[in-house]
C-alpha cells in the first residue's frame, strides 16, 4: 500500500471522528435548550395552578359568607317562632366551616406576574367564624344549604336587611366573633410509645438545595412561616429589618415582597424574637426591657398601600434585660407569652383590637434568664426553660407551678410536639445531648436524649433553634457547623438520622413547611436555604 493512500485513510478517520464530536455537541446543546424550555413550562404551569387555587379559595369564601348569612336569617327566624318550623328542621344539615388561607397572594381576577411595586404587603384575612346562634338557644342550629342560585341571592338580600335591623346585642356579638379567631382543635396522636422504639433510623429522602440572598445587611436572627398562608414567611436580622417572602414553584424558590424597619422605638434595637398572630395578619416582635425601651411591637400586614403599620405596645412588664422568647398560645382565647432575662414569664391577653394587657405569671421560679416559653395544647400550662437549668410548668388557671424539674445543664428553648400533646422537647447546653424529650405526665422522667458533635466550636449557642416536622416524628436543628441535623424520635440512638450540608457558615434554624416537602433555613452566611425533598 502506498504512503499516499495511508495518509488519505487517516484523514478520513479523523474527519469522521471530528464529525461525531460535532454531532454530539450539537445534540447536547439542543437538549440543554429543550430542558430550559420545559423548565419554564413547569414554572408557568405551577404559577397557573397557584392562581386557580387562590381563585377557588376566594369562591369558597364567598360561598361561606352566603351560608353564614343564611344561617343567621334562619336561626333568627327559628328563634322568633319558638322553633315552630318543622319542615326547615327536617331538611337541615350541619353547616361546614370553610377557612380561607390563600387570599393574600392574588388580589384581582387577572393573572399577572408578581411585582414589588404592586404587591407590597399582602392582605391576610382571618378565618371565618361560626354562624351566630340566637341568644337563649339551647340546641345546635342546623342549617339547610341546598338552594338554587336565585333563591341564594334572595336569601342573601333578606339576610343583609335582617342583619341591619337586628338588635344591638346581636351586632356586638357579630363584631366580637369577627375579631376572634376560629379555634380549631387539633387531633391528638399517641407518639410517645414510638419513642426509642426502632433500632434503625428512617430517613426522609434526599434534598435538592437552592440558596437565595436574604437581602439583610447583618446576621439573620429569626425565621417564621405564616400560620394561615403557606406561601408566606418572614425573616429578621440584626439590622432590625423584617423581610416578607413568597414561596414560588412549590418550594423551588422564593421571591422578596417587601421589608419593614422594625427596630425598637428608643434604643433602635433589632427584634430578638418574632411570632405570627394566629390570624396571620400581623407580626409581633420582642425587644429588651433596658433603658425604658419598647418591649413589644406589632407589625400590621393588612395594609394594601405602602408598608405595614408598625406600632408599639404601651405596657412594659419586663424590668430588665433581653426578652428572649415570644410565642402565641395554642388556646381558644388569643394570647401570647414572653420570657425574659429578668427571670419573668409574662402572659399577654387580647382585650380589644390592638389592645393587649400583660400579666406577670411568675418572676421567682427561675433564678436566671428565661430562654424559652411555650404553651401546651391539652390544658393551659405554660412551659418555661431557663439558663438556671430549670424546666417549669405553670398552670394558668390555678395560678401556680404545676411541676418543676432541674437538669444538669442550662436550658435554651422548649418546644411542644404538634401531634402528641403530652410530648415536648427541651434544648440544653450538653454536648452530644443537646435535645431532650419529656412526657408532661411523667414530669421528671426523660424519655430520650440525642444530639450532635460539633466540629467548629465547643460552645453551645442559644441562637441555634429546633423545629418539629408536621407529623411530629422528626426534629430539625441548626448547628454551629453549616449543617442541618435531623432526628427521628423513634430511633434509639443519640445521633442524627440525617444531616444536610446546607450552608457555608453556621445554621441558625431550619423550619419544616406544613404543606410542602420543604425545609427553609437561615444562616450566618446571609443566605436563605430552600431544601426541597425529592418526590
């Protein structure tokens, strides 16, 4: 074979290989473009689903309003005729109470993209209260709901006329019921028998993490998800600013809505802790008792124009030091509790709109700072955990301590289980034993303890917080390392069942979303982490 033919064959082979490489590159480029296109399609369909879901919620609210007016009309008529209308009773069914939780995201009927200038602070409406029963009625009012659209309109008009002509006492009752939240009794689940009952952990799957800038200028301090609108959450930081966020694409991302300067009135201090009002229409911030400063502020989020209205409560029941914890009680009467460095636990009761009256529950049961407070679901007992290594359960009705327990290390927070009303967790300063589980009925008996070994520091921080999963079986915890630790209460070992490398610096808190497979975290790297579970 001649040298020329050999060279010719080599050239042909190289050209073919080069052609294959070009073909692969073109196919890869086409697939990347197709993936980007279909990703945008998924996001658009997700936004449409969110939009129509909001429209459905609004329609359900309008339906419930009409049903409530029909209930008042029929109930008043039934009362005036001394229950003489037997035909109405034979056709009656119990009225359903429908809560509307997404009305604050989409305010009009047209689909349009979110805008910072148009959507400053969404309006969040309280859940609709029960239909009003006439005074003196001893039986439950049952209401017929089947009617034609025309009859519904007629009933609505009559109900409005009847409501305007009703007595003053009924008007007052309606107003009072409108300002109080509808109390929903949660279902109790027995989880304590499952504690330490398994020799192997149950992981909750893999997570894909997305990080967005918190837009805070200083380290983050608090994170809280809105209790009635699963698309909203807030963050606060040492810059004194509170940011409102909206979750997008089922937890894949979040968009910044607005910010409010929430520093205290005198010392211009940042919020030490924040808590949503159970209605989701306002945010409460706790500060300090030093220098006569404002101790509690209320950020009203029901403003449709401009920023939220920030007001400061007049009363200042704490006498000194930082107010470390603020939390609303899971009770029918709306109230919240605060715990401070002055060793005090204070209960704030709602007397009227924007009027809160504090009552000091105890100041001497702790000998050091109260680091955390929480209310138990099944009875009005307020738990407090202190740096004096004490855990106190205070019975509000009786007005004295229901139980006292002292452990070997300082306590930094307390957190009741959302499903088992007898189970609660206490965070302590003990290494590799930071979290303890207790049964309130056994008082001094520790059910389980678990924790983690820190790599970056030996110190325990009170800023590292925990959160329960919605099913009550898992706990998530921040750490001094850039890791989220997850614990399965059924696992009989002390180590985490799962750890997620979440940030570049220490993680302050990771909360579970109550309707999405999502963990939201904040860190000293000034990032918000969105950790979505693979389905």
